[in-house]
C-alpha cells in the first residue's frame, strides 16, 4: 500500500493555514536556495530552518524521519565512498595486494557532509511544503500557479489512479501467490511477472477509455474546475515574506565575504 | 422536472455499431421510450447493453455507427455532446470509473460545473444529490476509501447533480449485499415516482417487477419489448437470450400445477400477496389446492421451460 | 534507477536539466490532445506502481524502470508521463530530489524517445499477433538500450561534476548492469503480450 | 479425491486481523469445516469475508494476524505458502485478477507448473479442468477476450487444475447473466457431489440452499453458524448483518398467514415443490388456504421482519 504524504494534512498549524500557492512557491525557493549554497555553515543554518518549519507544522518528526530513510540509504555511500579513494591521492589507509585505499582528508569529509545535509534538508522541506494540505488541494494550487492545464490534469488523474492500480496490482500479486507462485531470481519469475504487469497495462488502458467516457458523460469538454477557491490574506504575505526572505538572505550571505563560497573541489 | 418528461424521451432507430476491431455489437436496434417510463434493459453478457448506453448520450455516436438517435425529441448533435448530460445522465457499471476526482464533493460537482451552472447552485446540488443517495455530508471524503455500496451510490449522486430528465444505469445492484441492494432499489423507486425517465440495465430479474414498467431484451438487436408481464410470459425468447423469469413467477407456475386458479402470474412478492388475497376473496375467503396425476409432469415441464440447468431439476423432482 | 538527489550535481547541470525538460515538455504538451489526458494518466499511474515492484535477484533487489516501455508505447508523450511520475515519486516518497527533477527527467525521458525510434524502425507500422516475435525483439532491444542510455547520462553527469564521484559512478553502473538485461526481457515480454492481446494499443 | 476429505478440513481458531492502516477486519473468528462439507460464507460488504479467504491459504498469514489456522489438520507453515494450493484453491472475485497470461491454456497450467508437476500431467490437467467448466478446447483462446461468464468459469479451471481438496470462492455468481449463473451453480454442485470441501462467499441468498449444507455469517466475527435453515430462521441476526432470507422462504411465510400448514419453511423452489407435495399428500391430496382477519397483519409483520426497506411494503400492502 502506498502511504500518503498528506497523512497529517488534517491538523492545524500556521503552515497548514498558509495559502498553498504561496506556501509551495516559498518553500520551493527555500529548497533551491539551500541547494545552491556551497558553504557548510550556511547549509547547516538552512537545515535548522527546515527543522523549525517542520516543528511549526506539527508534523511528527517520527513520520518525517521514517520517510527520510530512503534518503539516508542514498546519501550514506557518499560518506563512505567520497572520503576514501583507490586513486593514489591522499593518505594511504590500507593495502590489499597492490590496491591501496587512501583517505582523501577532512575537506572531502566536509564535502560529503554538505551533500548529505543538503539532500536531507530538501526532503525535510517537502513535508511542510506538500504534507500540510491534502494532495488534491496541492494539485489545485499548481493550477492556481498557472502550470499548464494538461499537466495539472495529469497530476490529478495519475494521483487518483495510483491507488486504484496499486490495489489491482496487490490483488494480482495475491492471485499469483495463491497459485503457488514464488518469486525467485530466475527467468521464469521475471517472465511471469512481466506478463502479469502487461495484463495490468492492458486493463489500465481499457479503464482509461471508460474513465474518459464517464467524463464525457458528465459534460467534460477539456477543462476541470472545482468548487475550491483559494483566498489569501495579509498573514499569507507575511509568512511568504519570512520564508522567501530567508531563502534570499541565504543567497546574499553566500556571496558575502564572511561566508566565502566553498572552494577547492571544483 | 416532470414537465419535460412527456413525449418521446428516447427514440433509437435502426442503430448499428461495430467496434474498431470488427466486433459487431449492435444491429438494427430500434425502440422508443416515453417520458416518465421506466424500462429495464436485459440481455446476456456481451449482448451490447453497455454499448447501447454509450450511444444514448452521443459518446460512441459519431465513431462507427449508423442509425439515428433522438433524445427528448432532438437528434444528437456531435458538436454538442458536452451538453447532453443536461438531458440524459449515465451511471456506469464500475463506480471506480466515475469517481475520478480526489474528493467525492468534486466528483459530484464535476457535472454541474461543466454545464456552466453557477457556484452557489452547484453547492446546493452537491448537497442534495448526496443526501438523496444517503451520503449526506460526504463531500470531503476520499473516493478510494469508500465501501463498495457507498461507491455505487456516490456514482449515482454524480449524475443526479446534473438533474437530467433521463437517467440510464448499468447494473446498479451488482456486487451489493442485500441491504445495500434494497437501499439502492429504494433510491431508484423514488426517482421513478418523481417522474424521471429511467433505463436500467440489470441481470437481477427479481428486481425488475418492482422497478420497471417495461422490459426490453437486447441480444445484439431487440428481441423482445413489452411490459414485464408480456416479456416474462414469452419464456422461449427469454431462455434463448440466457435469461430467467422471476422466482415468484416460477413458483406460481408450480402452484398452478396444484390447481391454483390464476391466469396472470404475479411477478413480485407484493403482487403475489395481492393475487392470493384476491383469489381468496373470490373464493369466499378460501383457496383450494390439490395434487393430481399431472401435477408433477406439469411442474417438471414448467421447470424445463424456465431453467437453464434442466437435468438437475428433472432429477430432483422425478 | 537511482535518481540523483539534491545537492549532488553542479548547479549548472541541474539548471540545464530544467531547461531541456521545460522545452521538451512544452513541445510534447502541444502535441498532446486533451482527450489523451486520462489515458496517459492511467498509464503513468501504472508505470508509477510497477516501478515500485522489487524482485530479489541474488544479493541485490532490482526494480523495473519502464522508461523504454513508456517510450515504446507513447512516443513523445512518454516525456510528460515520466515527468509526472518523477514529481509524484519525489513528493510521495522523497525519492530523488526536488531541484534535480529536471535532470532526472532528461535521464529517463531522452532514452525513452530513443527507444521509441528504435522500436518503430524495428517493427514497421503494423503490429499484430502475427508480427509478435518481431515486435517483442524490437521491444527488448529498445528497453535494454533505454537503460544503457540512462546509465550513460547519469555517469556522464556525475563525472563532469567532479572526480570525487568516480567510485560512486562505477558502483551505480555496476549495480545496474543486471537491470539492463531485466528491463530488456521485461519490455520484450510485455510488448509481445500486448501485440497478442491488445494490438490496438500500439495504434493510438 | 474423497479419501482425504474426511476429518476437519479447515479449523480457524480465534483469528484476528488488522490491516496495516489500522482497519480491524477480523476479530475472534473461530469455526471448523469438516471434509466434504459445503459452506456458504455470507455477510455485508466490508464484513471481512475476502480477508478471511486470504488467510486460509496463508497469503495474509504472517503479516498482522493473531490466532491459528489449520488446513487438513496441519497449521499453515509460513515458509511453505507456495505449497498451500495443493490443499486449498482460492477463486478470487474478479476473474481478471486470475487470468494474466495471454492464452487461457497458460493460465490453467500456471498453478500445476508452480507445484512442480511434470509436463504431460500438466497438459492432462489443463484439458480436464477446462472440460469440467465447459470450456473444452479453449487452451489457445486469448483469456482477455472471453466473455464475463467464460472468464468466471476459466478462473475456476485455473484452480481445479491444481486438484486441491478444498476450494474456496469469492462471489462466484456475481455479474453473471442468469444462464451463466445457472451453469456456474451446476459446476459447483458437481464439485460438491465429488466430495470437495467448498467454502463459497456469496450475496446471492437464493442460491445458498442449493449449494451449501451450512451457512456462516461473518460480520467481523462469526455472528451465526449453522444449517441454512437454522441461520435463515434467525431473521433478527440476519437482518442486523444486512442480509435477507431467500425469496421462497419469504413467500411461504406469506402462505402461512393464509393458514398453509407448514412448520419448516422451504428455502428453495425444489424443496417448496416437495413441501407442497407432502402437505397435499398428508391432506389426502388437498391443501386448504384461507384468508382471515389477521392474514394481512401477519404478512405485514413478516415483511417488516425480513426486509430492509420496510416503509414501502407496509404502504403497498396496507
Ligand atoms: N472496446 C471494445 N472493443 C471491441 N469489442 C468490444 C469492446 N467493448 C465491448 N466489446 C464487445 O462488444 C460486445 C458487446 O459488449 P457490451 O459490453 O456492450 O455487452 P453487455 O451487454 O454490456 O455485457 P455484460 O452484461 O457482460 O456487461 C461484446 O461482444 C464485447 O466483447
Ligand atoms: N488492503 C486493505 N487495506 C486496508 N483496509 C482494507 C484493505 N482491504 C480491505 N480492507 C477493509 O477491511 C474490511 C474487510 O474487507 P473485505 O474485503 O474482507 O470485506 P468483504 O466482506 O469481502 O466485503 P465485500 O462483500 O464488499 O467483498 C473492510 O472494512 C475494508 O474496507
Ligand atoms: Mg455491460
Ligand atoms: Mg469481498
């Protein structure tokens, strides 16, 4: 089952009450700002800001952390691999029959740490950005931000049918198991699963036709409108000013003298 | 609502349709449905019932069909397909195909918004449509968390909100537990009593007498068309089309073999009660049944006429 | 496929990724009819769901990538599908990154378009159950090459960013070699299946 | 085949299950089914019937459940789930979930191949299984192009080919036209007569008396368990669980209000014929019915006990 990022959309917090259009743009800017910085101190400041935003949004940290596991898995190798090298630059650490393992030095460790912190910060910021309103509202906000209509509709339908197809896929998986099928790492397994997935596609394709017919039967002529309306007030502008302002401030700081751009590696 | 429901609601004349892959789904289909009528469309699996439905609001119209369709007196204009839902609303068989928006409220509002109805009125319609199917207050529910019966009713609400004069439904009672089925039948009966024209596809012959004034059997073409009684009396056509007569009717055929005096077999349990009452009153409060030498062979022949699994019954009764 | 996370690449690269993706998206959306939306969305949803399937292959577990398949089925329209799938993957699971959505779409999407060209030139216009074998073979080649190309793109990007990523790149490429075969077999089987069961899906 | 069908076929003891999202689907479920029995499992939508089925062959076993399940005397070994189909075969509700190979023959062969059965035997089984469901010679048909009724039967064939002692089916008659439904019921009756242990989930109360010796009502937990007669006599429990009694039984309740002498209400049309015959023979070939002052109130109260849409009936009859 696909777990939903908007599980905590129902609670109330200043972030939840922030107009999603403003919220998405501001936090998006914040993510870009952090990624663009190459200074460890500033990146850490960015991360602290992200933690504060998550705290204000009242989304439990346990939930955020559980969703960040995947990022840890992706980021971990950088800690191990980047500081250590087989090429003969740096400090020799060990020698296996001619191949020497070298330690690249503290700069590299810092660099690896920076990459990891940036990646984690970006993912953490997704929670206050997307996790504080229901996914459908988020998608409507994208429309409000004047993304192309066709693209927004694709987001909406894809999101809806992910759940339908996930269910369908789970049922098929159970049907396979109930006829003695066991997943092994062999060609038979691969072929069987491929066929089952092919069937899923064929069925999806037919479903798409039926959905389209159903839409036409309800007068669909190319645009999807809903009753939802966004209204923004002074509070929304204030919150936007704070977050987007902070993003800007980070950039200004990065170009100033106190935090000279992190150099040496590029 | 009832004002427009006079005159011919649906006129289909010599409709033919073949799918792009060559399957002939409809051939020379012709019938008329008057405003305010409620009609059951029955036929075996693959008879073309769902295909016919998609023609009635013009969705499959222009692509590969011959023949003419008029809805409320006007032929379908291929350029104005998106205005058809004002006249005729279609409820598909699988509610998952109809609930494509994230929230139920949006699904129910989808039709009226497309018809250009103004916001406040749309909101009112969403609320009343949901209420009529027993889902009041479900506006912000997520469709994929609803139960099977709730989804079926929600799909009907998405069509009611467009307030069409004609409503066509594809197997509304399939997959429902008896309670949900009974509730759904009640909703359909209310619609009928309000003067809506109803076209209901169903395999549920026992529900037909309650719901429909008229029955059309489709088997690629129209093979029978008449009142429920007329159609159910023509057992040969019925059985040839893979159908059955309602259980109560079968049972009264048995009672007849026991000399129950009855010309007009009742189709539903309610009319059976009425029939028994009348028969008793005609007989001075009494009904007399008796078994005679032909009783069993009569029962046997009734069953073999009505049933698809003949051998079993012969065996059981003989 | 490993999607590149935030903070790894040189900003120039991911900015260029956004630019390329924006241009192709604008073009693809102009080619796309509004009627195509439900069909593309359902297929995108299917690609999304299927790409979560993991199969244990010896010590590692591989999962389907399906960019070649999307290309074969959808042509240029595979690009918006991949974009939507990646955005949702990032938002729903935190896979990949936010700033790298553009470049990740390039990595998957351009090979998808190449796969489409390979498939088309391999099969010719008419696909049916008679030409199933040929379609299957072209599909397998297209599916395999789509992964190879995606890997090459990824490797090139990591390497131009800095020599510190040499080992990471080697590791990523090595772990994905079995996926080339898996994806080729997968695309071949699935194309053959569709040619038998629903050949009309190729003629949209 | 029948040899193993003695002893306890299925023993479920205090089974509890909650889905990962927290939905409690099963609570303290306990029952036993003997070899050769055929049992109907009924309950409203969302009662947990399908969830229970998935436990019986171990698919949902280890994930989030407490309690024990024994199949043919042995507890389910989570490591040997893939061997369970030798003992118990499950037919899912939607045949599309079970038919995922391009050709029907491959689908039917899929189970036996997984069980490691040798080629020639697999071929034989494919042929006989298809024949038993009336699809002889369909090996090279494309499953996806079969009709609804054919797909249902094909799904059963894919399970028969594994030759399990126990067969469990999820709503085998749903969505079928009456002819296909009758054919399917015949197939189930044949399986029953061959001594297979059957567990059939169904909303089709009228089919139960023909198919099942015993009825279990599940509504998150087992709320009733007994012969069809026992369970259908406890109308209160039945109606509380969203279910109904068979139509013939309802009608005999009406006849009783007309003084038809009958202690044991028949459940199916066949037993109704037998009942009438016996009653007539006990009465010297005659049956006497009459209407009296309480007839209508008795009918009325029977209906309000049995039905979910009470108001309507009161109105009709009063
Ligand atoms: N998209 C399609 N392409 C080709 N043939 C089709 C398509 N849809 C339906 N058919 C075929 O057209 C015929 C009529 O199908 P239709 O769905 O209208 O039957 P139906 O009466 O609704 O059956 P059921 O009771 O099973 O729902 C069938 O033979 C079916 O296989
Ligand atoms: N994958 C799932 N995750 C969470 N809850 C589920 C899941 N599948 C089913 N449920 C819930 O578990 C309960 C039991 O579902 P189940 O499908 O077993 O009911 P059922 O008796 O088979 O109903 P029906 O007659 O409609 O088929 C329901 O409340 C359902 O919503
Ligand atoms: Mg149909
Ligand atoms: Mg179920």
